């Protein structure tokens, strides 16, 4: 897991964009493991809620800390930002922003909200996190992007919120001395992704 595999990252996004990407927005969800937002108003309310931002941040911080621990601080500090840019460039090649914007317009979901959330930007960054996770070979159990975002996109929906308690900052529990002793669920706690 020391090098970012651009081919794997590219293949994951190509496959995702060729799947049912965004084609089931507004339709019933595929499982009770997620909660369905039923209206454009709910999408806006849930997407702009601080809890959703906190869950996504806690999950990405956990993943970054886990990788820093496994790969070494020096390596991580040298390579992480470059590979984030590489993942971003991979996603941009598929021009998802245009497709996302068209689908949001079809449901009268505003792109920008009062507090400043840009939904096209956020969903594009979700794709970037999928590319980054796949490129690094991060297992789904440690990746919010794969276990939540990718699954949601493959089913044709968009992630737009979180129900449950606010996550705690990643802390190692008693008797555990490293992030590798934690799971993603330890960090984000009990809750469900809200999708549209």
C-alpha cells in the first residue's frame, strides 16, 4: 500500500460512471442500511447540516491517520497531497460535475445553499475520495468513501446526509495503541447515510 495505483483509481471511477450513476435519484432505496431523503428540501436540509460535514471529516481524518501510521510520517508528508491532486485529476477526466448538475436541476435541487455548501463540488470530492481509496487499496472497512459513497453511487443515488450521533474525534480506546486497532465504525459511531 505504498504507492498510489493510478490505473486502479481510474478503473474504479470509469466503472462507477458507466454504472447506474445518479440514475435512481428520488427512487426507493435498495436497503434499510440507509435512510431516504424524499424531497429536494430534505436533500438541502440534510446536506447542509453540520453533522454530515463532521461525519465525513472524521472518516477522512481516520483514513489519513491510519495511512500516516502505516506508511510512515515522512513518506506520507511527501506524497499525500500529490496523490490527492492525482485522484482529483482522474475524476475530472470523466466530467462528473456536468452530469451531477443536470441531475440536480432535474429535481430542482439547488447547487448552492444559504450557508455556502456547493453540492456539485461536494459530490465531486466524494468521487475523488473513492479514487484515492481505490488507488491506495484501502479496504472498505476503513474507507467511508468505498463503504458508503461508492455503494450509494453504484445504486444510482447521491449521499446527502447522516443520521445518528455526532462522531467523536479519532481516539485510541484503552488498550489500543494505534489507529490500526480502530475501525471506521469506532470513529463514526452508529448512524446511517441519508441518500436521495
